C-alpha cells in the first residue's frame, strides 16, 4: 500500500490546537461584551441658544430619564458647573427641559 503525500501528523495536530485556542478566545470575547449602558435623551431649549439642544446622559439604575435630564438642566443653569453640554455652550441661565426619554 502506498502512502499518499499530505501534511504531516504534527502539522495537523498543531493546526487543530490553534483552531481550538482561537475558537475559545472568540467565544470568551463574545461573553465579555457588555450591553451598552442605558442613557437618557434630553431635549433642552434656551432663548439665548440657537435651536434646541439634544443631549444624552447616563441613566443610573433606579432613576428615570426625567431625573437624569434634570441634572443636565441644573448644571446648565448653574454658573459654577464645569461640565460641558450643548456644544460646550457658555449660556448658564434660562435653560428649560422640553422632553426626556
């Protein structure tokens, strides 16, 4: 019986190990992905700001979009707040929350 030429047994075994490791890494990477953190979408207006400002902000567990958006309004209406919202506006009074989702 003659032997058909092909890859050696060592090469086949090494390839099998590589495929097993790669498959395990891909599987664990899929398991490590976290769902995106929930966010509230706030629509704010101000007579001194051109148009409406749509701002997203993290939604803490147990909170509501209205509460999360109110924190943004409070900051925008406070001259001491250093966070930047609405294209880094410097308008710091007169903001009103139009909607929150």
